[in-house]
C-alpha cells in the first residue's frame, strides 16, 4: 500500500488532511476527504497511474468536501459517506460551507456506508466504524492489515473534534472514542482530519 497525505489549505486557515490510499497490485485508489486543491490530488493519482475507485468522506463539513465535485468530474469515481451524514452534503445549515467560506456546495453521494461495512482496494480491506459526535454520521476507516485508522474530526492527537456544531453531540464523541477507537490495537496509527498523526496507545489517557 502507498499512502500519501496532503495538507489542503481552506478558508478556515487550519489545513485539512486529505489522504490518497493506493493499492500497488490492483492500481485502485481511494481519496479520503478531498477538501480542495484538486490539481494536486490528480497529479499524484496520475503519477501513480491509479484508478480512483472511491472518494470517502469521513463527514459532511465544508472544509472536508470542497474538492469533491471537481475530483468526481475528472475521475468518475464513487462518493461514499455514512448514511446519517448524507443529507448534510446538500444542506448548508449542516455542512456549513458558506460559513466556512468555500461557497455553496451541493453533492449527491453515490452510495452510503454503515457500521461494519467493508471496502476493498484490491486485497486491502477497510472497515467502516460509525464514530458520531462531531457530526451525527461521522465515520472512521480502519485497515487491520496496514495497522491504521482514518478518524476524520473525531479523534486528533491529544484532543477530539468540536461538538458545538449542527448534529454534534459531546456524549456521542466521547463514546465513539472510548468504546470504539480506543479499543483498536495500541499500535494502530491514527490519521486525523487535521494536525499530526498519532497512535491509539498514545491517546488512551486522553479521557482520564
């Protein structure tokens, strides 16, 4: 597996982490949270000679979905998001696209995912973990084989995502972290929606 991380500049000022996951055998790829700067994403996909299979959205906020429409148009892939965040993709009161400064965004998902669903890129397998709290349909993607998890804005290095936004819930995010993410093996690498990566074992004292 090849993993590329791009720090996408958004009007919020805090870069959003966009991830490109590539299976070398099948040449299939997935882009997680293409927030913008689509030319950079396409350049890497073209260098890898990748077949983009999925755009995976960890949640529906405007600073994570700003590049989806353009990337979808260029690469003809499937947009995936948890079923509970699907309505937020075309509801500015939920995705906050205007408040964030990325303008009106209207996206239709090609498919929805649920807790426990499995996604495949060649032989790579990713398990969907429903991790609500930052949004009602926030989700994480766990790959046991590669020992990593993409957590969106649920779990960061040393902290968690905001819970003062539409569909956010503090109790839910704490439950998602303590009862789902922190139950993963300690050596699991955490790739969050913003900031630096960490490891599950490094975050186990977060809620103490």
